[in-house]
C-alpha cells in the first residue's frame, strides 16, 4: 500500500546555531540535516512525497494565541541574528532566528495538511515536520518548538470525532498536555523519560491526569534512564490499551526518535530494529493515523529509524 509523506524544504530557512545549556553556548542539535536525512531515504521509494497547502491564520489561532503568533512573526522578521530567551519562551534552547516564523508556519502546515489527508480517507500519513512542536503551548515556545504541530492536527481531527495523541518522543510533550488538559475529546498518552532527570523537568509525572472534564484523559508513563526494548514495549502496550478503551476515531502519533540508543541527548536503550516493533504495536490499534515528526538528533541514522517505524505501522494494513 502507498503511504503519503507531507514535506516542504522550506524548513531549511530555520537553522539555529546555538543554545545556552548549563551555563554555556553549545552547538544546536535541531538542524536542517535532520529532516533532509529523513526525506532522502524516501526519494525513489513507493511512498509519495506531497507538498502542504499553507495553513490559514484562523486555523493557527485555534491552537495558539494571536499575540504569540504575531510576536514570533515580528521578532523573527526583524532580527538580524538569532537570539535566545524572550517573554514568550520558557527556556534558553529555542532561539528566534530569521527563518523561525516561516519554517514554523510551514511545519504547522505540514501537520494540518497531513490531518486533512487522513480526514479525507487516507489510513496512514507521515507529516515530516521541522521544527518540532510538542513542547509549545498556546503562548510559549521551548524545547526547540514554536507551534504545536500535533495539537494543530488533533484540533482539526476533533471536528470529526474523538482523537487520541500518542507521544513517543523521549521528552514529555508539556505543550500538548497543557493544550488538552481540560478536554475529554482529545486523549493524551505520553511515554517519556522521567522528568525528575530530563527536560522539561516540570511536567510529565504520573500524577498529572487532567482537570475538570479532562480528568482521566491525560496519561503519563515516565520511564527510567537506560530503559530497554522489553520494558519500553511493555509500557507502550499499556498506553495502547488505554487508547483502545477510549475508542477514538483518529490517532496522532507524536513521533520523536530521540529514544534511539545513539541519540546525543536521549538516554534510552532502543536499537534501530526496535522501531519496527513500536510501529507494529501501534498499527494494531487499526486507526486512521497521522504520524507527526517531533525530536530525534542522531542525524545520520534518522532515515533508517523513520523507515523502520513506518514499515511497522504499515504491516497490518492492506
Ligand atoms: C522536540 C525535542 O526533542 N526537544 C528536546 C529539547 C530538549 N532540550 C534540552 C536539553 C538540551 C541539551 N542540549 C545539549 C546539546 C549538547 N551538544
Ligand atoms: Zn525530544
């Protein structure tokens, strides 16, 4: 079966040079080569690469405050060199660059377009988003994220039925959690590194379960440093069981590849082959699925990791 990949080369206009980490400037890891290495592997394959239609501002304002969007637009177009930290940022890892608004708008478009394809009947679509999105909330950037691509897609799906978001990035998706924390029409399930020791530090604990009518619709599965494939798959199955019980009509997978053992900022022990198993487990939900790219920084292996997870996701379909 064919699989559509939504991608635009415009992400390259955003190339952050450095972040401020533990008291010093270090080379940025969220670089254009990430997406380029992934798309390279699919060129000439049976998978079809499609360009996104640009998202409208009114669609963007469903997920993000207008003042926040305007700030990024103005700051990004007016700066001559990148700068870290502003009133809308929660860390020093997410610079305003000249290209960050353009790239983030296109990244949001890649996610929105992917969700439109799934709504119109595609069973599995991969949105190759860059920059990533799951750390961004309504009005805060952080963790290399500006607009929350997965949340934008989920909000689009929610006009057509219940949605589950499965977040398998190494880091907790604090932004996505916050956006849907009081809602019961979007279930958020995240499997990630224990925030006691890893970014974003302040959220991702098991005790965070949603509030109001959202209570019980936010589920966190924090895992220890060094988690191996068997423990990971066991926890993944628990998360998948919760999604199954919820009976959603759509699934968004926030797919970060920083759980891979060679990732320079991650800390799990998952081999390259494990990603096919992860994809296969998820495919057993048998739901119309949009995969949204999040983190993953082992640039040279990202293409293979991605191919493996998509192969896994494709196995039980036909
Ligand atoms: C989307 C995503 O995966 N965001 C992750 C943000 C985590 N950043 C916090 C850790 C920063 C570590 N930077 C060290 C670079 C070493 N060269
Ligand atoms: Zn991550």
